[in-house]
């Protein structure tokens, strides 16, 4: 018996529940990029790390800079209730996206974390933007 099969797999019911729960809280770089390319951006992409100069140096195109420590009901009131927010940070070694998502969820807003963050974006070979974008709050 291998280490893979030593512990049996979850039942199909439990596996469906588990993966649905994960996918309801996470998205990935490829799906975000596809939505940006197709114009189906039905979410607000938030760059939640660093200072304005860091954002201006490099960020994901179409994102808005709100460092996680500045997320508040007042900041989010610019968008209608029900707006989906997608947070990202530097990458797997950073928990800024999770901190931001927790704050947003506590404010009663729908939110997902873009797993991989900027590291994942770069690993996918996707382009970055620089400078300030319209709507930049940071």
C-alpha cells in the first residue's frame, strides 16, 4: 500500500462538498486572466499589498490598489452590494489576500482569493501593468 492510498479517499459526497467549498472561496490566475481578456470581468480585482509605489511599479492589469489594512465598509461602498471582490497578494508566501478576503467577508460582501497571487500570475506568463490605473484607490 502506498502513502497515497494508505488513507482512503473521501466519499464522493464529501469530495464534492470539499471542492465546492474551496472553489466558492478561491479562483486562479488563469480564470481571472480569461475573464479580463474576454471582457467578462464581473468582479473587482483588488491588489491588497504594499504601498502605492509598489503598485505603480507592477500589478495585474485592471486591478485596484487597496492595501488590506485599509479595507473598510467605506472603501467598499463605491461598489454596489453583491459585487464580487477578488483579492490577490504577492504569492503563496503571503497571506495578504486572505487577510483582505476575511475583512471583506466580515463586511458581508462576496469575495474570493486569487490563489498564486503575483507569483502565480508570473508563472502563467501573464502580463503585468505599471503606473496608476483609473479607479486606483491605494
